[in-house]
C-alpha cells in the first residue's frame, strides 16, 4: 500500500529540520563574529596622538648634510639622539601630556646591525603611560629601523629636560648628556639659522617644515657597547605631531 504524504506536511517538516539546525549553528556563528571583532580591535590597538617639541644631536658636522639627502660627514654614519617632549598627547583614554621619550639609534645601519636605546622618564610616567609610550615609539615612531627585539634596549630612568628659546638640554643619569645651542642667523641675529622643507624622508610629514639649526655644546652617550662624544657636532630643534590615524 502506498501512503501519500501531504505536500504541506513535507514542507513543514523540512522547515522544522532547518530551524533545528540553525538553532545549533547560530550560537557558533555569533561567537565567531564576536571573536573576529574583538581580535580586530585588540590588534588595531587604541587610537593615539602625540605632539610637542623635538630636538636632536647627531654624528655630522653642524648643518647635517643628511637633511639635504647627502652623505654624512663622518664615515658614512649618522647616529642620533632624538628627544621628544610630549606637550599634548593621549593613548586611548590615557593622558600623555608632559612625558619625555628619548630615542637613540643609527640612521645609516642595516636592520640586522642596527640597535635602538629608549629612555622613558621613570619619575613622570605611570606604568600605563610607560607601556603606552613604548608602544608608540617602538612600534610606530621608530618602526622604520626594523630593529630585532633583542637589539632594542629600554630604560626607565629620571630624565631632566630644559628648553629655552636658544638652548635645548637633556640629561639621563650618567648615560646621556645633550646640550644644543641654536645658531643665530647673520641676516637677522634675532632668528635662528633654519632649514625649510628638508630633503630627508624620515619623519618628513610628522615634523614641522622648519628646522631651527644648532650645534652641540655637549653630546655624550654610553650604553652597553655604544659610546660616543659628539661635542661640537650638528643639532636642530623643531615641532612634531604623530598620530595613529
């Protein structure tokens, strides 16, 4: 005997089966979407912004030719001490106003031979601020160096910084002393000698177009196997603005 199953019953049965399967699949799909969303957020990290004053001393004679896209003046090498005074900054909801970070590296070394030393002000920064500053400077500002993690040194030490119209100073314990005196222009002694719109790709958009040129009254550094005396060498000061956007 052949039993005829009504079409309506067949469709209803299929729908119930589909709904049953969806009931088991839906939580998994939702969990996967949430996991991807959370992972993406964590990977991207919080938005951040820092702006303030920068001054630098380097290997070259005053008027560093690297800023014009030319070869360094000493052994084809240009090592820098870069001082970042964050006048206004944030890392997500965390305030970074008033923090100082110093980055020291060799701009002319290849990644496998290069190194970076970071000094972060131990007295001014909280644990959260230290982590935020390290992320910004290691993973963004100095990312161009592609330096392996084992060649990156991070020190949390007291940093003393002084900045006036014509003088910029930074001291880190007995490890670093940088004192830059800006050069008075001859056409107008009331204004510093300047370079406008430098011909050097590094931080070209993040720095102000105008660099106030100077000379290192004192520039001495030693950390592990790195040590130098660049008294009398090149220096400059400018403003910076870095952002995660």
